[in-house]
C-alpha cells in the first residue's frame, strides 16, 4: 500500500518533513486487516472483519478496498467475501519457495542416488535464485545463494552470465566461458576444499528458468565431463516439468 493510499484510508492529510502522525496507524490497520483475512480464511466478509477487529465499518471497507486494489486481497467469486491475493502469494514464495512436484523430486533424487555429493535444484525468478529442492544430506551453504555473492557461486554465475553486463574484462571472459561450455563452476569461493558445478534448465524459448547444481570436493570436479553429462541428462528431463 502506498503512503497516499494509507493516508486516504485513514482520512489523514500530508504533512511536510516526514510521515504524518496518523499514517503509521493507517498502515498498521491495513496489515491487521490482511492478517485477519489470513486467519479467518477465504470468504471472510467485511462485516466479520469489522466486528473481529472492532474497526468502524467504513474504515474496514476502505482498507479492504485499498488492499484489493493493490492485489494483496481479492474478492471471492460471489463478491460476498475476501481472500488473500497474488502479491501475498508472491511474497510467501520469495521467503519459502513452493516444494516442487513429485515428478521433479523423483528425477532429482535419482541423480542424488547416482552422484556422490550435494545435488540441488534451483529456480531463477524475480531477478534472483531460490533453492527449491536442497539436498537434505548435503545442504547448500547460505552464502551460495545470497544475492550480493552471486559471482562467487556456480548457481549465481549461471544467472549472471545470462542477464548481467560484466564490469571487467575478467568478468566478460568468465561469462563467455560459461556460455561456451554450457555450465558454470567455482572452486573454494564458498567452502574451502570444495567446488560447485551448475547446468542450466531452459524453457522452450531458451529462457533460463532453473538450474541443477552439484557441490563436491574440488578433486572430483576438476575433470567434470562425466558429471556434467549426468547433470545435463537430468536437466533435459526436468525442463518440461519446470518451464
């Protein structure tokens, strides 16, 4: 919700030099309404929200309309109630990406059975990456998928090579090598003595949508041809399920 919408919802007017005293209250009220819809479930009515929160009926209606307008809520098909909207779902997925379907997990588990090391499935969306199926026996380091450290991990380099303009000649060469080889790699940037390989998963148009990543001791990854072949076979099987 924008500041102007919050002011409108609470009947506040702008004040120079910062937030008006009533603006934080309006924002808090809107968030409280959002929480109440989540608690009550789809179909809760404006009257129920007003009564549960002890809000004036007119205030509840104004806040609900703002939240619907900004797509944090939607009206139920019969228009009698409200449910959580698209933006709430997107925010939840950014924090905890949805678990991939069983067909996807079976393919990834098959790769884990045949490769010693951590095999992770990564999804690329909203300009970042999300590990949607981490290897439970070899969890990925948090550093491997922190946005500001993308250049230090194979899974991050795969995304950077696809979407970024390099800031240096060495960066340009790195990205060119990734595009030429068809995979990304890194050694010891995330964990001493270890490295990582990442192969892309693309949709029918060639857009990068996901990646398969393998973390293992460096000595096993310095001649990666056989491992890359296995990961690329898995990537081809996963592509139609993730595109």
